[in-house]
């Protein structure tokens, strides 16, 4: 009898078969990952080719219908398919997208879970939002999604899509899907790395092209001052080839100066200081780049030694190139050939010196001409005044007419000389203003009174209207009067018939003096030349109207010196309107001392009794005029033309008044004599009046500070002289006046 034992091994066979399948799948997955790791596609940086290889390998290994790579957009608001492989068609596609707004649960799952293994994708809470619009349309039943991470950021997902019966994903498959996502990350990194390397290659090529083609010499120098590299321009500047310069000391070709070593030490000191500041936080040269470059650069002009022995002027800029750790690695020297510029500078300097010499010569010439022209005018006008007063005898009507013509011609010539000298002084920036509060009405009355006779001679109506809240303006009295007279005289000159008016008004930031006329007018095309010196706009006017053409130019320059200006409106044939603007009138009340106002004294002083005047005058004609007049009206006059016995004469005569010329020729000037007088014990009892051709404000102040009582401007008018005599010799209760007239 045989006994047969039988066991059911179906389950065991099935288990072994399952294990075999699982092992085969694991082996297949491993082989796929090894093949991808060995693939050269990743090294090429071609992302599209790498994604094709990855998706095809994943679909073939996991036996799924479709594998897609989806990446987030820049705003992280949706994912876009950049590569989708379909096994049935063996084709790749792209372009579909899913927005977070439409599928919030799915996007949240992508952020929170390591993988999404949805066996029943249509009913899985994480993926069911995709059912109607995506899964059902394509027949997708199961999904295996693995996130793509790059530098700690979630940038997308690899989606494995199964079609057919529902599929249960194993842990090994989830791990494989994660590895596939890692390969996608590697492919993206390879692309970015290759892109950066290509950009670096292009940048280096561009830099090299710039380096070689730059017209400025460039040299790279190591920390031992040895030349590492040079461009063509630097080789041309120095006259050597690149091979000849390579390895040579850069300083051997530069003419160094004292202090260059100090500059180099300052440069290196600045670098080490910055290293200490950045050592705690790490060196980041890209931050604050401008400040970094500024602190690590020195510039200088030095001569370089050319190969042929000549010297080349260059501008050298040396900067530091730091290494990645911030330590100085190289110097870059930018060298520009400035020989031509230096030669031009030398020519310009020579031209400037010549111009300055010409300007000095002009000033000296004008100063000389001022003295040479005014000296004879002093005699002409002085003697004609004596004849007019009939001191040496009476004149007939014709003689009076001739003498008046002589005097008026002298006045006219003096005005022309003064205009030329004043303009020269203003253009040389040597004019200084003596600013003070001035009554507007007094300024206008003076100007109107001065030009009244000229207007009456031409039958013109002359009017003045002052419409201001406060009768005060700030300015230099002499210069404001000069500007008003220039404008009024010009208006009268060019107005054959009609009227000339002066209107004064307050404006928002100052005060305006407007002179209007009904004269010949000006073409608007001529306005740009109107205020140019020595210009009369129509050459025919030179013959019809006398003048130098300086009045308006000087008026505008004086106005701008006050901070104001002169503007013009005119219509040809109908008249012109010139407006003088002076800024910032001061609102203040000033009581005018009527006794101290400048008034023209027309009557002769009372005849003095035994009063002595010492006249110190180098020019004979001027001395004769003054001596004759003073003796005629009763003074004892002692005239000396030498400084040698000046003090002896003062001690012997004990004069009541000294008239002292400031422009004495010899070892001592009038100023020197005044300083000598100040040392004498009796000086406080002396009355000294200085005489001169120039009267700048600073000169008047210095005169008074030096101890003189007053100042007479040459040519001396009789009315001015009589005012001085009355002030200092004919008034017993007179107080010495320290205010310049």
C-alpha cells in the first residue's frame, strides 16, 4: 500500500512569482536610473533633449501611458507642461497649463506631500478637482506625481499618468518617481550651468575684444608690479611688443615723482581697511560697487618712457581687482596718451598769459591815458571857468560864447573818458559798490534837473512820476544817478519830437525806473546788439548822433552789479521803453539832514581874511588855475610841486587848508605825505583835502580812514572848490565832515 502526500503550493508559487516580478521591476528601475546617470545628454545642457530622454525612460520603466514634466510659472500661480511623452503615439508635446485658482486642493497637495500616489485619481480628494477637465477627458485612472525641487524651492512636478484599470502604486515606484524628479532637477541645473558658462565665455570674449580694441592703453599688473597682460594701445604708447613687456616691472616705464609711494600705500591701506570691515560678514564686492571702486583707485598724470627714448605725457588710472576672498589680486592700469592735450594746454596757457598781459597793458594804458587826458582837461576847464567868471577882465558876447563852447566841449570829452574807464573797470570786476539807503525822489529830481536843459533845447516834454510806497531804495548813489542819466540822455538824444518820461514803481521783488520816449525806436532784430560796448545799431546814426555807444552797455553792467538788470521794449518809428530794475528795496524811515545834503553852491564864499592855503600839485597848468582863482578871491596861496620841502613848508606856513594831489610824481605820493603828516603833533589841527582823478568807493573810505578831511575829483569845478572853501574855511562852527561826497 502506498501513501501519497500532496500539498497545495499555488499560493507559494504566486508569492514567488510576485517576488520575481517585484525584483525584476526593481532591477529594471535601477538599470534605468543607471542609464540616465551615465547619459551625456545632461552634460550638454540641452534641457529639451534631457527631458525627452527622462520621460521616455520613466514611461518605459513604469509602464504608464503618459509622463509629463510641469513647472511653476514665475508668479507660482500655475503649472505649465514643458514636455509630455505619449507612449501610444511616441510623440512629445507641451503647452497645457493648470492654474492654482481652478485647482486649489491639488496645488495644496503638491506643496505639502512628498509624492501624490493616487490609485483612484478620479475619487482621490487630492486629484478629484482634475476629473472633469483633465482625467476623464483623457481616460486617466491613476496618477503618480513627484515634486521637483531646486535649491530648496518647489519648482514643478513629474506626472506619471496611467490609463485603463485602476493601478496601485508601490513604494518602489514612488521612490523611482522621486528619482526621476531628481534627474529633472539635474537637467535644469545643467542647463543653467551651461547657460552661465556660455554667458561667461561671451563676457570674456567681449572683454577681450574691448581690451584689444580699446584706444586707451590697458595693463594688468600683479602685486609685485610685474606686467601680466597688455593691449595693443599700451604697446603703441610705450613702443614695445606684448612679448617684450610681459613680466617686466610696470614702474620701469613710468617717470615716478615724490609722493607716488605714498599714494600706493594709501591705496593698499584702503583695501586692507575694507577687508577688516567685511571679514565679519564676508566679502561681497558686488555690493556698493561705486564706493568700492572709488576707494580703490588712484589717478595721476605722469610721463612714460617710450622705447625710442622720448617721453610721452599720459593720464594713468590705477584700480584694484580683488580675488573672490576680497584680497587684492591684480592692478589694472588705464593709460591715456595726453601729449596732444598737454601741448594744447601749454598753448592755451601761453594764450591766457598773453591775454592777461594784454589786459594788464590795456588797464595800464587806460590808467595812463586817464591821467594824460584829464591833466590837460583840468587846465582847459579850469581856465575856461575863470574866464567865465571874468576874474581877469570882462568878456564880450562872442568871447563868452567861445568860452562856453570850450567848457562844454571839455565836459563832453570828460564824459566820454569817464564812460570808457568805468566800463573797463566793471569788466575787470574791480568795481565795488557803496550801498546805502537812498531817497528815490532825490535820485529822480537830480536826473531830471540835469537833463532838463537838453530836453528844452529840443522842445521835448519831460515828465517824472514816482509811484512807490516807500521813498527809499538801496544802492550806490553815484552809480544809480549815472544809470538814470544814461537812460534819460539816450532817450532825449534819439527823440526828435514828443516827450520823454521817467516812471518809478514798486514791483514784487524790487523797484523799477522806466524811461519811455516817442523817438526813432529800435528794430527788434537789433536787440541782441543793443547792450554791446561801442555799438550803434545803424552806422548812419554815428554821423547824426554823437557818442561812443558805451552808455547802455555800462548801464546794464552796473545794474547787474546791483543784482538787477535793464530790459527794453521798442517799436521802430514809434519809440522805446527802457526799464531799470533794482532788487529788494528796504522799508525803512530815514530822516534826511538837510544841512548835509549835497547842494550846488552858486554864490562865492565870503572874502577870507589872512587865510593860507598850501597847494601841493605836480602839474603846472592845474596849479596855475587853482592858484589864480584862490588868490583872486582873497586867499594866500603857496604852491609847491616837490615833496622835498613839504614838511618844512607846513611848519613855516601853518596853513589853514592843504590841497594835496594824490598822484605826485617822485619818491613819495600824496598818500605818503599824508602818512608823514599823521606823525606830526599838530596834525589834528590840520585840514587836508586830497585831489585826484579817480574816486572809487573803497578809495574814499581809505582816504577818510587815513585822516584826510575830504576829496576833490579832477577836473575841479569852481562850484566844488567853493563848496570845500565854505565848508572848511568860512564857517566858525563847522564840524569836520567824515562822509564822502
